[in-house]
C-alpha cells in the first residue's frame, strides 16, 4: 500500500481528510519507471469543486491514455490544511502518487473563474515553485494555464510559463512530444518555451511585449521575435463525436458538487446572447452524435456506479436529437433506478412532459432565465425569450402541478433604466397572478412560490458588451434595493422571494475580467497580504484588495466604469476565438439600437467562426 | 433474499467516514451489476443495512452489511464480482445468503473485538502491562459516560468481555450492543486516567477484528458464522 504525504495526526485534524488521500475508483495509477512525462492537473479550488469539473476529467483521461504520460490531480488544500502545510513545511503533492508537485514536468492549471487567481498563487507557493515565471529554473515544472479565463490571460500572465488557448483535446500530444524531445537533448526551459510558442494555440506571455498610451490603454503589443505569431487562434475539436471522452471518470468518496455522470451533448451555443462569454468562445456549435452519447452514457454509468446522469451543454433544448436521447435515457435509467437531471431546458410542452417523467413535480421547481425585466432590455441583450413564451410555459407548468418557479435576472446591464428594473418585479408578479388564475382554489396546494434572483452584470472579453462600462458598487446596490422595493409593492409580493448577490466580489471580478498585465503585481500583493479563496464569500477580503491597488498605484475604475471607444485595443485582442472583433462591434451597436440578431440556425451572421469549417456553420438551414 | 457481506477496511481508506463508505458500496453494487432490491416510491434506494459504524481513522478486518437481492448466481460469484470493483484497502472477505429468520445486521450486533497499538508519543510506563492487567482485574470500574442526554454512571467492567496483551498491543472484546456500546479508545483513556498519565492527541491505532452476534446458546459468534 502506498504511503501518504500527510501524517495520520494531520489527517485526523483536518476537515474531510478524504480530500487528500486519492485512491478513488477509476483514479489512474502508473509505474513511474514506465513513463517519461509527469503531469499534475490542478483545479485551484477545494476538492469538491474541482472534482465536479468535466474538463479536467476529459484531459485526465486523455493524458493517461498516452503511454508515456502519467497525469495526476491536485486541488487547493482547504484553509485548515493550508495553515498546517505552511507551518510544517509540507510540500503540495499530487493525489495519486502523493509525490511533491515540484517533481513533475508539468503543472496544468484550469482557470474557470477570475476569483480563483489568488488560489493559483497558493498552489504554486505550497508546491515550492517560484510565483513568477521569470524566477523559475530548469528544475521547476512548466506551469501551463487553460480554461475560459485564459481568453484574457494578461492579469495573471506573470505566473504562467505558457497558456493553452482553446479546447484541450487537440494539442497536448504535440506539446508533450516537443517537451520530451527537448528534455532528451538537454535543452533549457527557455528553449522549450520558445519552440512551444509555434504550436497552434500556445501563448508564451514572456515572449511578447506591451506598450501603453498616456491614457493607460494599449498602444501596441508585439512579439519579441519576428517568427512568433502575432495572433493566437484558439484550438477547437472539429469532430466532437470522434475524440476523447472519459468512459470511466474518477468517482470521489465524499459528496462533491457534481456527484453524477455528466454527458456533454454539444459544445457551443447558437443563441448569441450579448452578455454571454461562453456563447462566443465556444463557437461554432458542434453536436455530438446521438449514438456516441448513448454508448458513453451506458459505459460511464457501468464504470462509475453513479445513481444520476446529467446532460451538459449551454442550451440543451437546441440539441437536435434531444427527444431521441431522452427517450433512450428514460428507458435505460428506469431499469437501473438511475435519476436523470436536465438543466438548461427551455420550458415548453416537450420539456414539461419530460420533466414530469423524470422528476417529482411536487419537489422540483421550474427555472426561467429572462435575464432582464423588460422586453426592451431583453432585445438589447439579445435574449430571445419573450414574456408571452415565459407566461405560456408557466401556465402549462401550473396546470401540470408545479408550484415553484425560479427566475434569474441580471442588474446593471448596459442601457438599463428604472423601468427595466421595475419590470423584474412586474414579471414576477404576473407569473404569481397567473398561478391563481390557472389553478382553481380547490386544487391549490398552498401558495405559489416565486424566487427571483439577480446577479450583477460583469462585461466580459469577446462579447459585444466588452465595450460597456460596468456599474459601480453603489449603483449595483441601488439597483438591488430598487428591485426589492418594486417587488414589495406588487399585489402578490407575499408569493415572491427576492435574492441578490454581494456587490464587492462582482466589482473585483469585473476588474480581473478586462484587466491587463499591470494587474499581476496587484494580485501578487493581495496574495501576500493573505487573500485567497476569494470565491468563498467568508474568505473574501475586500479591504486587502483595495489596499493592494492603492499600494501599486493602480486605479481599479480604469478597468470597470470607464467608457471604451470603438477602436480601443483591448488586452485580449491578440487572441482569436474565431468570432471577429468587427462582428462583436456590430453587435454592440445593434444592442444600442435594441435590435435582435437571429440565432445561428435561423441565419448566419458571419461572425467568423465558419472558418473552423465545422458545426452549425456547415449544417443545412431550414 | 437477504445476503450478508463481510469486508475489510485497511490503509489510507480508513479516513473515509461511515456515510461515505455506505455511498461507496451503493455505487460498487451498481458497478458489480448485483441484482439488488430497491425500496418503492419516487426516489427508490437500495435495501442495505450496515452492522456497526466504524469511526474515521479505525481499520477493520471484520465489517458487515446486509443487502436484499432479487437473485444471486452464487455466494462465490458475488464475492468475486464485488472484489473486481473494489478500491485498494477494501476487500470483500465473505458473502453469505442468510436464513429468513436471521435478524438484520445492525440489530444483531452484540460485540466487537479490537487490536490497539499506541502511538510513539504515548508515555508508557515500563510496567504498563502489569498495570493494565490490574486495571482489568478490578471487580468494578465505575466511569462517567457522556451521552446525548447528559452524563451516566456505569460499570465499565461489565462491557469488557475480554482483555489481553498481545505483543505490544492490546486485544479487547467489547460490548457493541445498541445503547451499551463501548469504544476501545474510551477503555484505554480510562486506564491512562487511572494512572494519571496525560495522553497526546490521537494516541491509539485501532483495528476492529470482527463483529459478533449471540447464537441460540447465547454464545458470541461472528456475524457470518461458518461451521
């Protein structure tokens, strides 16, 4: 039996020791003698969050399918263990072998949200790897970042040797083979990185230079060597039905956030909501073959023993073979007493019928995401959901026995007025009223429960709203109070519950989202002052963050509330996600004109993603 | 039909708590394609009952749970199938189809035996073995046991069925009936208390050897009692 990095005394002291012992079902063990490259794959948050992430499971499975590679997992130690490791000088280790991360060839970090940036530093620090890439030696692992936040990697570019831009399935083989070649020849870290920069999708930040104008915006950015690409195009899987997918994902011992088989039915989204970053980054939409999905569903259930399966995509209702897939799953899962969970379904007769079959109506709630309170603002954000459709769906649902409705909205969207905010209250009220109209008194089982939640809108790179100013904290809160007041004035206010998010973290997320290279020093300073686990409200320390900005002489407002001109060079403009900047700008102008843009299946808008020559761009349109 | 399964839990897996071990076996039974019975209702779950929860950090070579099955190929086949889907540290030791009149695992438990060793940090007096025998040979060992309802005075001696020293370890057979369950750590803490020796944190390594029920002659036999 392998020995653990942590002593028995430590494991008995910390919360949930199972986070640190590895040995889960389907965890991959290899013999160090048989492999040439050791890869540590990290999600910089606590185990239960990291283990719920599909992307890591895909890459883990793929890398371990390479005979010469052993990929292991590592997560952020929770605050209790973090303190012990620092005090007792215990190095951060990988779960499978329990070996120090420092001994690995690669440390891959997936960056899923901005508020994990300080946890990246925690991981490097505990591993004993210099925080700044420029201070690393040939003995240190190559630190590579991936995931959605790498579409603006600049705020954290000093901490990474390399970023992988785009979908992970395509270039790791080439990258690792290049590494092996360099290692064999005894070449330096710098030489490897220089060569890696020529592999499609690879961004080596140290090989680029940025200069700024007097107003703080970017003047120019250029590669240090003439043979380097000035634009880096994202990597993309052309055939999503002939690629890596984990037939036997790792099954954690403890309950994690996503404790089920996850079947990714398609990548991308046809909708083009103007606030949504994922909707642009993953274009074009590519559906997986329904037989591929049926096959994997059965294999994954058999190999994990999970009691639930969930479909994953940005908009499951848009998957063309959905009825066939769901019929199959209902039949097979009923036999095996397996639950089906169906997030992100548009509420209509079909989805209600399906939900009726797979859920307990009494216990479940319906979810609508109108995102904005008025039709005018929904047109601005290109959310093609009308009040009529929402009310129709709700009516059907109430007739079917549902009594709980969740509504999701955003506050602080561009061009929002007080009337739009009142619209949130009015729409909630209309839905409540509809319940009392639809369901006769004798059939009512108590009150209808409407839960309206708002989050604060944060403009993200590669969206039409990347030009939009973000609200100040005070504006955000004012809008939340206004929403609350309007709801309390509604006739059915007793049936409506209102939740809103904290504003401090939203402001900070906005700073990072559209940040530039100058933020590296701020993030480093905040970490040194004790910031980490910023995504956990109980550990988020707003004061320390603002202190850090001040000490670095950087104005946070520059990144959020400022108006941006149409021709500003953004820190992320050197990356190419397929969607052109001119398309995004056109969409930004159409938003101002309150003009809706049809989705990809209705009519091609020429966004630029067709150059990948796959997916919806090459489907026949009706 | 009711089937009883005996398993071991050794090594790093001892840090997995009782509820997670139950979840682990629910998934393992699916992976092994065992024809288990489910409760009826909207969220059916496997009919499964565990004998005696093991504390986090303890090892065992005598854990049990019962399942209700629709069918079984053979005891041996079920044991092999389960063993083919286990993780390192958990092994299926035995599978037995039960008599209809057999009580469920949890209600049947009367006793457990343990082997305990001391961490290096425990300050053992040179004559600790003699002293432990003397402790055990007292007629009565009055202790205060903390329960959910408050404190209760009891005679610890009644719950210790056997105590021996085996090499440098302590063997104990203890009452494990519901309501009268005695934990091995508690016995040794009481002993060190009587010597006025202060214990460090996590002083003991504890391994459960087996779990026992009473047979018709009121004798203690393992939960799967093979002739």
